[in-house]
């Protein structure tokens, strides 16, 4: 289960990096509903990772505790980066709409 949490964390970081670009493209193509749906998916993945984090705190073995502490150590960085990424995506969405119209 720890491997699943680490893989989910990697997927979220990948989404954090690509989400602003997707926001700009969605703005250029006027796809607000697609951006809202993608935002919901990313937020759901982050909530799932937090639930895994809480669950693993109870069920982890002593050998896996080091990896779990590492995962918990950058949890707040991930949440902050996710918030910045979502905000940047919506700003770039607005810029993409302006460029489409203008």
C-alpha cells in the first residue's frame, strides 16, 4: 500500500507540473468545463493521498516507516504546490481566453 501511495504522489506532482499549461490550452479552446473536471480529478487524487497517508500511519511496518515519514515530510509542499498550480492554471485560462478573443 505504501508503493501505491508513492505512485499516487508521483502522479499528483506530474499533474501539478502540467496543470498550468492545460489551463492555458483550455482557455484558448474555451473549455471551462474540461478545466473544472480536471481540477476535480486532481483534488480528488490529493484527498485520496491524504487518506492513504492517515491509513498508512496505522498499518505501516517498522521497515516502511522511513519511507512513510519521507512521504509525510513533503505533504505540505505538495498541497502548496497544488494550490499554486491550480491558481496559475485559472490565471492562464483567462489569458488564453483573452488571446482567443483578441
